[in-house]
């Protein structure tokens, strides 16, 4: 994470410091509680046992954080680098056998399911001129998915790792409600024949000063893939607070 963010920041700093252009750096921080809606898993996708991390599994809410570095050029062109880690643990005692990644987990045994879905993203977005109280931006995101599903029961253990590239459409809509208060809808999303991915934020923004923005809201992370290697679709809820600092 540190290497990813540092290299991106140094590149942007070096490039734009040589340009006679107006720009601004920002750091966007988020934290709060994350909850699992559903998580349907089958590994391999054509032969494994499909199961859902609902009853008899239990998943407690966990805290999360996200870090994003942004650079906006001439109030129109925004470049961003995001690190968004996610780890969830579900525990249960399934009453049927589960075949996962070549290992058979027997019914009646307690099963721990570790789910990791880290995301690294680079984004470019163009912000159109403001229309009344609304501003709108659209762009593209290059996402690296670092996912892992690991099952542990007694002396048995099996896991499936997946690292891949996902192109996404980025969008941002902000509605200015009052002088220092606005409503934000922002996200990355794309649907294809191989699967889908949506990461969408709805938040209230408060501007206590020119260089600080506070936010509170709800984020949804949904999607997955269906192929011979893996079937996995999940829905994750985030209750969050955060802030943006401008330099």
C-alpha cells in the first residue's frame, strides 16, 4: 500500500511541478463500519459446492478504512489513486458438505471463511462546468483486484486467490443544497458478460473551511464473476465518515 501510494504521489508531484498550470492536491480519508449483505461462493465455478455466507454463518460488522490521493488540474481534470482494503471473517457450522478448491469440508464441523477483497485504483475524471447547483464529472478507472477466499476447519485448509485488472466507468454528481452543504453521488461501475462491479457512495458533504471537507454517508460494494475457476457474487454495506484535506 505504502509503495503504491508513494510512487503515485511522487509521479504526480514531479509531472505537474514542471507544468505552468493551476492544480491542487487533496487527500481523502474514509472509515467506519462494514457489513456483509450476501456472499455467494463456488470454487471451482463449474464443480465446487455453491454456498452463501448467511445462516448458519455469522458475520460481525468490522471497521474499514480507505485512502485516496487526488490531483485536480485547472478545476477540470482530476487524477486519483485509491487504496481500499477489505477483510471479512464469517464463522458457521454448515449441515451439508462443501467442496472448495479440491478440499471437502464435512457437515457438522465449524468452518471459518476468510474473505479478502483489496482494491487498488487509478482514476481520471473530467468535471464539466457547473450548471446551477449541480456539478457533474465522468471518467475511467483502472482497478487491480486482489481477492482471496480461504476456508479453515480443524486441520483442513483451502484457499482461492485471484488478482486481476478491471476497467470501470467513474462518475461524480454533486448537488449544492446550501452554501456549505451538498449531496454527493459518486462511484465506479461496469457490467459485462463475465460479471459486474459497482462501488457507489451517497454522502452529505459539509465545508467548514476552504481546505477541509467533512462527509458522512453510505457506500455499497456489489458484484462478482461467474466462470469455470470461480463463482462469487457479494454485497457489502459501508456506514462511513471521512474528510478531505486540500493542500
